[in-house]
C-alpha cells in the first residue's frame, strides 16, 4: 500500500522535490520537509522517495556481500 504524500498545499504537478522522512515514515515535499537529519533525498517523484528504504536495504546487502568476497569470507 503506497504511503500518502504529506504536503501543505502542494500541487501534484510542477516538478517539486520529494523526500522520505525517516522520523515520520512518509513522503514529504520541499514545502513541508523535516530537517535534513530526518530525511532522505531529494527524489524526483513521490514513488522514488517511497522506495528509498528498500533501495538502501538492497544496496547494503550487495555491499556486505562484496565486502565478504573481498575479505575472502565466501567460497
């Protein structure tokens, strides 16, 4: 189920930037974004911002596997 975009008076058009707020677990816009310490982004779309944590998890798994190969911990 998609997350709602939190916005105070933002139009769905206009090419604004979107952020994933890790504090509130929601998509936010330039108009209402939490401080930089609480957000990821900017992203070009709400859908990209919504998928931010999934991409981070995928990258962490890949980097951990690469580290293990580099250190000789895998076959």
